DNA sequence: CGTTGGGCTCACC
DNA sequence: TGGTGAGCCCAAC
């Protein structure tokens, strides 16, 4: 049996990855939303950092900004790739001048 | 142990 | 689905 202390000592990133995997196909969540589910509503930026270092089994493409915008333009994962993956999930992504957008009211994940 | 920097967010123009 | 500016939390250095 592992102690609680040891469990809570797990890197924050790992928690983020775990919850990110729960996002169902066809839905998207915001960084802040994931942060809230982790009881740290203000840690949205950490969530972003966690996604950047996410292993391949984490659906990082389903995590976007609260405004519905895809935050990455040209970092590690191209925004285009994220768009492609989202569309494969059935999410409609719209192209704007300031970037790619998803209708959060339609595709926003609502965990119980 | 202080500083820095992020795939952010919110309040306020 | 504006544009800034300041605050936020955690990990890396």
C-alpha cells in the first residue's frame, strides 16, 4: 500500500495526463477546466505545460483555451495537426484570422 | 531556495 | 471568436 503522501507527491503533470485521458472522443475541454477538476482552478498554465510534455497516449488535442481557441500556433505540435485530430474526433473546427476556433457550447466536455 | 517561464484566464478598456 | 495587463500555480534551473 502506498501512502497518501506518496500519491500526492505524484507530479502534477501526471494528474493532468490522467484526467486528460478521460475527455471523451468528440469533445474538448479547456485548460482551466482541467485545472478545476484538479482542485487548482488557477493552474491552467501548468496544464498547458503538462500537455506540452504529454506522452503519446494523452489526447492533448482535446485541450484548448477557454475561449475555444487553439492556443498553439507553432510550438511542438502544429495547430494543423491538432485540428486534424479534432476533426477526426467529430469536432467542428472553424478557421478565423486569429486562429482556429471550436464552439465550446457545442463540443465542450461536461464531466458529471 | 529565489527566479523564470509557460499550448492560461479574467477584468477592464 | 477585440486587445492589453496583471495574476496565477508548479516545475525546471
